[in-house]
């Protein structure tokens, strides 16, 4: 049975031109479970991860936090990063797809910002290589924050405390208030948003951190092949796979007009390919999938069984896997709300106008 | 000159059928300034103010904080109380009028939530007698959060941690999760949002807490008659006065279709009557007036001089009064973001649909 599944997964991955880097060994006794899990997963780091091309400093973090919460980064003055990546509700907005400028709908479900620094790339299609690239997207997207880099910089330069904070966070730069530096500061703040979970405690050696059902669910998660894609420190967030390796889900869940990574690579093989979703905090970030069409985690697991593994998981197995996924719900870091600089006469006025392209 | 002004103000107030409870004595030497000010103003209380019909407890405050930040109190799942009463930007949204459900505009500028517990009544027209009555308004308003009490209660009851928190906050009640109790909890949290300002430090005896210009501005604020309406602990927030006691401002600032308190009392004398705005944090809560049409504080002061006092304040006086108003910008209490309960299968789904009445 297991061999058949692994073959099926391997075949599917190979047929998609992909091979998981960490393949899964057999789950036997409970004693071996951790050893096996540590071959596939990694506990969260105990310190803020280093980020390529952006040395993380306390000054950048502090500035980035202000920016993350500042609604004046949007044209309307209504939305901040925290609107759709709400730190009170799992780091996302719990909507099918986000609502933005002019009450327009974003095209895909907003992923959680928690632990997102650990993803190999950002967005469902991986089109941003890191969080500093990602942060620039929604601010400019007409259906999200609908702003322009020029207007953002003008806004930030209009408030002396921001100018001071940029000068401190980017020492030695002649003109530190830039759109790029804004994105770097936001990335620095987001890199602090890690949520250690019971699964980490267990990986780190505490046998009691998982319930018996969660351990059974973990074993199933590895045995059935889920961990072939959802692996590593973020239990996913790296690697690109077709949604429907074995069987395409219905058009309600996989809308035909969103071809995923194809839009990035223009390669036929990337049609309906998405980055494997990182699963930390998945239990508190419904609804699911890039389309946000599935609200029940068990249903999402069952769909993945059919679509990616070609296996109709029974209700008992689904329940155990859901129990394991619950062990990925982490402790949210304490966030003290910033007090933002006040506007001045030079601050551009907010506009609610919707400019159609 | 002073006598003429006081007569003018008194006449204007009498002609509006109103008389300020605290009239203003003459400002002479700097030594007398505090004594005179204490006849008109009061420093913030050092403890959370008691609220009529709602004993404030730590449990209610904690629950109310969760509710204040919970976007699931809105039909769309997009807006929480904190959206328009943003604690990072002065307790308001810094928009002319708020943007709500369906990208609709609210009819009036959102006032700051900071120190609002000290207002005699809530809303620009005083139509809610307290914050627990106020809290129910925006949640149900079609252009704001567009929800219904039934759907709110269903939402809250669907999340066990909320049921537990209501049970703890309202002990002995058989069915504690109610729309009324939600409002009471929000009121309890909002009562904690006091912002002690340099003006309080000065009123409490620290001569150096105000700059010389701020002291001059305070003296002018009292001498010119501003303090006839903007008095008390919240420097306003009590008493109803016509906007345009002496001279009606233009239709851009006082739109003819918003007759203010007339809509509440249906009394002809209440046409274009509004509650005197509380002025704490006024320097960080632009734009100004119920219409939100004025973005510059100096301009707002000048308009008030003409409209309410019949006096064209010179630029120097305006500048000094603005300096004094800056001394009302308070220290925002430290707010740790709550981590909200996760939705369950029983939680009503968000809807972005705009239902036209």
C-alpha cells in the first residue's frame, strides 16, 4: 500500500518535472517518529532568520513595523499591510480573496505573513523572490492599495519622524527614504513574525507536546506523501507543483482562468502550477487554496488526497491529519501597536477614486 | 476688546438658547494662568472613569479589546472598530469621511476614540448617550460595517473562546453572548483609551510642560472665547452649539443637507447644531469638522473664529492657539494586539454584497 503510494507520488512528481528533495522513510514505532520527522521537517529557528541582501537591524525592524501598520501607504488611506495580513487573525484576512481599493477583489487568497520569511519565494506563484520584492506588489496593485512608488515616497517624506527613522535605519545613505528601503524595512519587520508551535516543541524533544492523535496524524502526513511537498521548516513554501498532480479539482476550486505559475514562466508545463502552500497556522487561516473556495480544513485535506496523491483518504485519516495540522498553530509574537507619525500639510491627501486601467 | 468679545460670545450663546456652564475670567499674569485654566478645564483622571450602567472590570476590558479589533463584527470581514478608530493614527482614520462596506462613504468625519468616554454623549449630533449605545451604530450601519445584531451574536457564539470570555465578563448571566453585552465590553475597553497630554502635566503643576507659546495660546484660547464651548476634561465633547453662531461657514464646510442635531431632536432651533468637538489630540486627527473638509488646523481655528466668535483672528493668534492645541496631543496607551479566536464551521461566512435599502 505504502509502496504504491510512494510510487504514485514519485511518478506524479516526476511527470510534473519535479522531485521532492526530502523523500519520506517508513513510519514505524512512535520512538522513530521524531527521527523520521527531522529528516523531513525543521523546527523554527530560535533567532530572526538572515535575509539575502538586507541586513536585519533593530532600527529596520522598528521602522518596518510602522510601515506595516500604516494605512497611508495605500492611495485611499484605508488599507495597510496589516489589513489583509491581520496579525490578530492568523496573519491573513480570512476572506476568499482580499477586498481592496474600490471594493475590488484580489485574484487570490491572501497567505499568512507569519513565518513567510521562511518561504523560498513569495506569492502563490512565487513571482517575488523575497519579502522585499513582495511588499512592493500590493502597495501598487490597483485592486489592493492602488498607490504609486512616487506617492508613497512623497507621503513618507512629508512626515519628519519617518525621515528620521529611515535615516537611522539606512545609515550613510544620502537619500534614504526610497520605495526600495521601505520594502526592506517591511521585510525586516516581517522576518520577526515567527510563530513557534507545539510541533516545534515536539521536534525539539518534548514528547508530550503532541497529542497521540497528532502523532498519528503526523505519521499519516508523512506516509501518505503529503510531506513530499509540504516539508521543511515552513511545512511547505518551497517547490512548485501542479494543483491536480493526479486529478484536477473542479473548476470552482481551480478556476480555469488562473493558470498559476504559467503567468510567471510562460512555460506550458507550469499551467496550474503553484508553490506548495506553507502549512504553519493553517488551522486558523481558512479559507483554503489560492481560490479560497474551501472553508473546511478536513475537506481541503481530502481534496489534496484526491488531487495530489490520487488517494481517497478515509474520514478517520483526514481527522488525524487535521489534528496534526492543528499542532502547527503557533504562538503569535507580542505586537505592541506603533504610534505613527502624524500627517503634515505636505502629506498627499487620500483618494478613494478608482482609476480603471 | 475683551469685554466686546465676551459680550459677543455670550450673546451668541444666549441667542442659541445655550449658556456655557464655565465662563472665562480675565487672563492676566502667567502665574494666574493655571488658576484660570483650572476653572475651565480639568486634567485627565488618573484611573479609568466609571461608566453609567456598566461596571468596568478587567474581564470586560479584555473581551472588549478583542471585539474592538475583530473584523468579523462586520458583514464583509474587512472592518473592525479599529479600522476607522485606528489607534496608530490618533484614534481616527484621517479621512474626510470614513469608507465602509461596499466602498461607501460615511456621512460625517470619524471622531477619535481616544478619551471619548469623557464626552457627554457620542456622535457629532450626540444621538448616542454613551459608548455602549454608540458601539452598536457603526456595526449596523449599511455604509459602515453593515452587519446585524443576530449575525454578530451568531458569529461570536460560533467561537468557543468568545463564549468563554463573555461568560467570564458577565458572570451569572444565563445567556451572556448578546449584542448588548458586546457593546458593554467595547465600552469598557474604550474607557481605558485615555491619552495624558502635556496640558495635563501642566494643569497638574509642572510649569515647564507647556512652552511659552503654548501658554500664550492657552490664554488666547480662553480670552477669545474658544473655551466657552471647548472646556472641561475633554476640552469639548459636551454642549450643543450651532456651527455658525455668528456667521455660517460656506456650504463646502457646512453642507446644507446635514442639519446636525435637528435629526435627533426635530427642533427647528437645532438645525446645524453639533456637539462641541472634544479637542484632545486634535493636532493629529485632521481633517476637521463634521464634514472633514478642512485639513489645516490653523485654517480650522480661523474658521471657528469667524463662525463662532465673529472675530477674524490674526495669523499670530492662530499660530499661538495651534501651538496650545498641540499640547493636547497625548501619550497613547500601550496596546498589545489581541490574538483573536479562530472561526469554526459554525461561523457565518463574510459577505461583500451591498444590500441597497
